């Protein structure tokens, strides 16, 4: 049992070293703590070293919540690591693994890569304490890689852990790790770790029996100790002095020094080494046998403690499972009652819904019929109003000019007669245009006509230029007519040339009405699987509020302009019959731009 107490004492010293190493890396933040922050930090440190498990775990949860609220994430992760090591120090291996898993999940979920090494190092400590050396070494190596150069004190602690693990199995490798700790301690001027590293190296050399190397390290240790630095750590004083006595062949003094206690290493191992050096094989074997029995007892106690904790947690889990099962049964009964209620409501609602659907369908038909009647009445009124003005005006002009020409008393010159003939022809053409628009409207609204469209191969450039040529020949416009294209003249699409030509005529005619200067441009573009016919002008443009109204039948923005407001609605219906769309480009500002989009093929 003495050996068990010594092991516990050693674990406590290691825990303190871990706390110092973990908190020291946050030294700047700790140094800045004042008031309540400092009080809570000091209380945590006190409970870690001297508090009971109940006190420590209770306060740790409170303190971690406080750190999270303050967003002190560095302190939070590093202090949470100590929960696991506190459990480890109290031989609660299972609990320590739980804490390590929680910490690992938290830092990885938060993407805090700079703190991955804390959980990895804690896993290494757990397996080291459980005497699973190979696995502990693997975790320690991974922790070193994750820590990098960010936490020198953590790195030196891992160096010392690896050296301690290998001190018996591979002493030469152990010396390599402790030398790394010495080099880093000298580089960072850390007297605490330098004294610990030199003392442990002397201990390893003592176990190896390397007299020359031991005396050299002993001199370095004593020299550092003589400097009376307050950071000097005296934990290996007795071991180093005892080893020096043994190498000086003063074996009894070495044994007396070991009996003084305050050791951070296995005293039984040191005593056996002294017996071996003195040639006392019998005492060495007796001590080895006693140590083997004590270690077996220690392992049994630790395993028993862990199994007891596991059994307690299993009982708790079983109680929770029973509670969950009862809750699930109650939930199933409630769900069954709810299901029956839902079925009843469903049957009732579906029956009522069938009745309501019949009523809604009949009501919808009535509303549609009313809407058609209202639209028909509106269109009739609009039609009569437009026709009374648009047809009567040119007819009056034709009748008046005809009467003048036919009068035997007229004394008109040849030029005046030609002018009157042209005016009569112009008004007749206007009446013809109105009649043609009405016929087109009738045709475009016929579903049978729109559904049966004969398509042929059309050369796009030729069709556009022929449309412009006809308009130029009429000589009605004083603005420039332009044509542009991004395809060769042999480029074709499958469409109905009559309906496409009629659509373009309507768009260009509409542009001429509202463009007094500048130009009108017809442009063809091939974009992927689409063919775009674009008509733009430099006219007065269309207000935003009227951009959709212009596509309604008999809609006119300027009542004084010729036409009955059917050009754009007819054009949109014709384009739709070709499988395309007609839209006004809202981004175009100099005037108006209409875009006909048709499929290629």
C-alpha cells in the first residue's frame, strides 16, 4: 500500500505540473485577470490541487459557463482539459475518457484547430496512466504535431512524459526526449522545466548505470540549484542526491536519502537499483517481489474503481431507458388517440370538402362567365369608341376629297389634284390597315388557327431586310432604318415566315408612330438555342406603369396617334403561336426596345 501512496503522490505532482503547463500558456490572459475574473480563476486552481471531486466538478461546471459567457475561449478549452486530468488523478479512467471525448468534440465542432492538441494530449495521459504505452506514445506524438510551436510548456511536458514512459523500455530514446526538453527549457529560459529535465535525466542515467554521464548532469543540476532561482523545482533533489551517493559507493547513505521520501519516481525501483549496485541480490529480489504484488493490488484497485463507476452509470442508463420506454408508451397511446381523432376529422372534412368543391366549381364557372361577359362588354365599348373615331375620320377625308375632285366647278391645279389623290390613297390605306388588324385579331384569338402552324426554313437576315425594304418603299418614315446581325446570311430557323413578318411589321410600325428623330434598328442575334429579333427606337419611350397595359386590346397611350391599339396585342399572340415570347426591355432607356425570342429549330 505504501507503493500505492507513492504512485498517488507522483500522480498529484504530475497533475500540478499539467495545470501549470496548461495555464501558463495562457499566461498573458491570466496576468490580465482582475476582480471577479481573478477570484474565480484562483478558486479553480485551488480546488484542482486541494478540493474534493464533488467540490471540483460542481465548481468547474459553473466556471466553464462563466468563461463561455465572457468568451474567454482559450481559458475555457484549457481549463476543461483539467477536468479530465482531475478525474485521471483520482483514478477515474472511464470518467477521464468521457471528458477527453467531450473536449475533442467541442474543439473540432468549433473548428478551433489551435486547441486540438489539448484533447489529444489528455488521451495520451489517460493511456499512459493506464499503462497502455504504445497507444499513449501515439497520442503524445500526435499532440506534439498539433501543438507545433504554439505552446512550449505543453511541448516540454509531453517530452518529459515520453521520456518517463521509455525510461525502462528504451533508456536511450528516453534520453533523447529529455534532451529535447532541456534544449527548449534553455531556449525559453524556463528554470522550472530545466531543473525538472536535468533531474529526470540524472535519474535515467542512474538506472542505466552510466557513471561519467551522470556526474556531468549532476554537476549541471547542482550548478543550476546553487543559483537560488525561485523557479527552480526541487522535486528530484532526493533522487539525484541518492543516485550520487550510490555512484560514490555510499549505499547506506543512498538508501537513507530515499527513505526521506518526497520522491517523484518509483522509490522501489531506485532501492532495487542500489541493491543491484551493492551486489545485494537477495534484497533486490525480495523488493522486486513485493513491488510486483503491490502493483497488482494497485491495478486491481484502479480497475475496481472504474468498474464501480461503470456499474453506477449502467444502472443510471438503465433507469433512463425505462423512463424513456414508459414515455414512449404514453406517447404511443396519445398518438393513437390523436390518430383516431384525425381519421374522424379527415372523413368529415373530406365529405364537406367534396360538397364545397362542387359549390366552388360552379361559382368559378359563374365568375369566369361574368368576367368574359364584362370583358366582352368592355371590348365592345372600346371597339365602338375606336371605330367611330378611327374609321369615321379617314372616311370623312376620303368623302370630302372625292367630292372636291368630282365637282365640275373645281378649279384645282394639277399639283393640288395629285396631293388630294395621295391623301385619299393614304386614308384608304389607313382604313385597310384597321380592317386588316381586326381580321388579324380575330385570327390570332382562334385556338384552332394558333394550334396549327405550318413552319418552314427561314433565312433570318433575308426576312429582316425584306421587311425593312417594304417599309422604306412606303416612304412614310423620316427616321433612319437600320439592320444588324451576328450571323451569316445563310443562317436559318424553322418558323412561319408570314406570322414572323407580320409581327416585325407591327413592331416597326409602332416604333415609327412614336419616333420623330433618330433611328429605328432591327437586330437579329443567335444566342444558344434561341433566336432574338430586336426592334429598338429613339422615340418617346413607354412609362413604367404602362409596360404591361400596352399589350391589352385597344390600349392606346396617345389618343391622337393613328391606330386602334391592336398592333402589340396581335404581335404577342402571333409570336406565342410560334412558340416564342414578346417582351419589352425595361433596361433600355433612349426609347423603346421590344424583343421577340423564338426557339432555333
